[in-house]
């Protein structure tokens, strides 16, 4: 079963409506999808107002757990915790942060601010994350992303090394923006092999860690699922 905690709809820079994205994920065999549209101080509540309703309806009627979330993107590091707190109050089951990927000018210090923030669940494509930042993530329970997206995936091997060395949990996400970006089981295996992950670690990254994260956010889903 595929668990994917980082995708985008047309509420940010994806091409599908949230509910169509979720439907495509159902057809692709997903068990879990988080719709995590890009957000900042000005739109976090607006994005989540829509995602909470669409995700709860999809979860009620289809065989998938659809989680409303945001990816806090290109926000000043000093302002990140406030936006994350606002996202949680607005109903985000998953709060992700756009990390210091090697292909975009993310403000230095974003990775550190994210792993230290109690409201952040996932640090996405964290690029050349330091071992100190990875250790903080391990202690706090912030999950580091292995990315299936071109460009962002360039540092996957480094992220894996840092995670395994420090005990930080890792998950593989698609960062899907269009239907063809959604993962298949074969593609997920190829991404992990391409990043030189030992096959003994595949199960923890593809199954154990996603299930643990899902269990952690179940309580957040209760008020969301009151929508129809």
C-alpha cells in the first residue's frame, strides 16, 4: 500500500482539484494521501478551509485516508513557527515545511527552524541537512523526506545517510503536482535503490514510518471527519 504525505492540488501549483487528486490516488492504489498545498502567512487558513472539507468527504466515501495539510514554503525562518501554529489551528493534519533543497533559494536556517518547531511533522526535501539538524529531528520526531521529485531528489542519498546516522525517521513522498507524478510501487523501489538505501531499510521507510506517522495524526482527523 502506498502512503504519500506530500502532494499539491490547484489550490497552489498542482493541476488537479483536491478531490480529483485524491480520486487519482485511489485509482493508483494509495492507502494514504496528504494534500499539502503551498502556504504562507496570507493563505494558510484559506487553503485549509477547502482541504479539510474535500479530504474529509473523500475519506468518508472512498477507501483512502486523505489528510488535509500544507507545505509552508519560502517563509522567513523566523516566521515559520507562527505559520505552523496557524496551520494546526486551521485543521492541518500534516504540517510540512519546504526544506533547503539544492535547487531553490530557500532561506538558510529553514531546516533548523522546521526541525525545532513542535508543530512541524515533515521536513520536505531538506537538501544538505546537517547531522546536527537531523539529530534534532530524531529527538523531536520530525520526519525527513526522501523526495521522488526531480531536482529535489538530487540530495536523497545525503538525506538518507544523515537520517540513518542520527536515527531520524525517513519517509518517501512524491511531491506530486500532476497525475503522472503519483507513485507506483515499482517507482518507489527505484528511487530508494537509486539513492543507495540498503534494502533492509525499505520496509521501515515505505511501511513502518508512514504507519507510525498516520497513527500520530489520527487524533487530528476526528474533527475533520465531521464534514460531509
